[in-house]
C-alpha cells in the first residue's frame, strides 16, 4: 500500500522583517536542504491556530527572527501500515533537515490503481 504523509516542520529564519519574507525564506531554505535527494517532497506554508481556534499567521516573528510552520508532503510507497509510512517519512525528511523539529500531521492511504488490477 502507498500512503501520503504530511509532516509539519518548524523552520527558524533570521534577519527578517515581515511574516511574508520569513515564509518565503523558510520555503527556499527548506528546499535547498531537501534537494537533490528529496526533490519529490512538496513544501507548503503551514497553518497555525490559537488555543481558542483563531487562525494565526504561519510564522511567529520576534526581534527580526521567525519560526515558520511549513507542511512537507510526500508519498511513501510499499508500506504495510500507516504508522510505518509515518516513521519512514519522518526519518527521510529528518535526515536532511538537521535540528528542525518535525511532527507527522496526517497519514492517508492512497487509493489502489484500478488500471493495474485490470491489466493482470
């Protein structure tokens, strides 16, 4: 079975003035760390909410430094369980993103290809 796994990363960024600038730099920095080995990982701006459920910007900015929430999505092939896919995704990404906190947000089983069954 194949699974789509979404991992949240907290990426620190330095010498920034706005949230938009922090997000742009964080995505670029993460892309550089993942390429060329993990160029199939999709990088998107993360979402944050307050304890009351209020939507917050994707970056926390203080003293010209920011901590940016990013979502990294990849497909893990030929796994036995969703938990196995989560561990593989976290390990693969973690090996490239040293000292970046990671958390698995979701694991979704990909639908089987009906075409491959009909070919057999």
